[in-house]
C-alpha cells in the first residue's frame, strides 16, 4: 500500500466540509488505484494527475469522513517515449493497461471495496468500468454509468478525426470499435446504452451525435442543465443509470452506478487544469450538487476522476477541486 503523500492544500471555500458532525456517513472501504496513463491524449501532463490528487490530501479527506482507505499506488504504464508512435498505434499498450485495471477493479468489487480510479486520460475507463461490470455480472447484476464530461467520448477508431483514444472509451464500453478495447469485460459489452447517461455535454463530433441518437443514449447537454436545473437533470440521470442493475429487470436494490468524471465538464474558470477545456460548463456549486446527489442515492459502486493536467493547472486548483468533488461523492456535506 502506498504511503500518504506529503503536502497540504486546504479545501476550496464553499465546498462540503471534510466531516459532517450532524449527519453520519456510512463507512466504506475505498480502494484507490492510480493510472498515470497519457497514451490516449495528444496533450502531455495527465500522467501526473494521480500525484496531484494525492498531494491535494485525497486520502486524508476521505479518512476524515470515517472511510477506510487503501491506496494501492499506481499501475505500471508504458511511457510515451517508449513507443514509436502515438494515436491508434498506442491501442495495444492502452489495452494492456485497461485489462490490468479491469482485473484490479473487479477484485475490489468482489471483496466489497469501492474502487476509486485516479487518472490519467479518460481511456482508462475502458478498464475500470469493464472490471466493475465483470464483477457485477458474476452475481447477476449490471452497472449503470453516469459520464460527467463536456465531450461524448463515443468515437470509434474509424470515426475519430484525431485518433486520440481518450475520445473513444464510451464507444468501446458499448461494444463498438476495436475488439482489443471493447471485449475486456466478461461478458461484453460492459455497458448497456439504456443504463448510460451523459451529463454536461457541450462539444460533440458529428459521428458522436449520430451514435448517441441511434443508440438512444440519455444525454443531457449544458442547455438542458440551464433550462431545467442541475437538480432535475441529476435526478433523472441517477434514475436512468440505476434502472435494471439488480437481479431481474424490475429490481433496483442491487448493482450500482459508476461515475466517470472528467473535470472539463466544469467551467474552465473553476477547473483550468484540463487538457480539453470548453467554455460554458457547470458551476462550482452545480458540480458539488451532482456528486452530493450521487452520494444521497446510495448507489455509487465505483468512480473515476480523470484528465487532470498539472502542467496546465494553477497551483493545483483543479486537483483540489476534484478532491472536494470526490469527498462530496463519498458523503461530505456542508451541514
């Protein structure tokens, strides 16, 4: 188990407090898995994301809530300098990382722990979600996914204009694209489109729009958040992602929700340290409300926090915000 990192960053003003004296939090065993993967993105730096989150006192903040935290350190990831090319040529190396991550997250779920995966670029979700899905399938359950992201990440190698694999994890989790990435879960596909919800969208490629329509994926854009309010959008997202995750399509008491969070769904004024910022994202409080509602649902079974790029950040602001959001997801409250 990795030692707690040095360094201390205060919680961002206005965030949920580290502890909530007036409200008990159900203790969990949280297993932290770092994945310093930057092979799926064109901009360098996200491989330092797991370290930035640990420096922002993630472990201490979670323990302050009463959770047991097991920090497993980082998976071994090929360095970009070791590979001849980037883009689609990195798929074998990314697939190897995702298969190992799937094994680790599946083991966590089987033992009753909650895997918390720290990225690294978003292509790692092909492993984290696949592992959770595999473990749940062994007991006749399914995983629902809430994808908090400005982007759909539902390109395939054939439809992608950039070739960047971090824009493809959703497609592969749905069974599309390259079999080396789409067949990690047992059984495949890892995720059914009716239990996948995208929240915060505001930048999509044309093929992604078509895939979302054709598959009937619940996709909430920033316009819908503006018009309906984040509370109503997240209530719908949690209901959709939860539906049919238990043993039998009518049962919702088992299975669970995986939340995959790219902080670029938040406005870059609040979260500057991301590789693909897009103006007009969620506010600070909207982001907290989303994760607080996930905690209230009692359905969170696993989580990713990805795409934090310290090279582009300001004094670790984005990592500190991300830690605030993680502790909100695990039960921190203002009162």
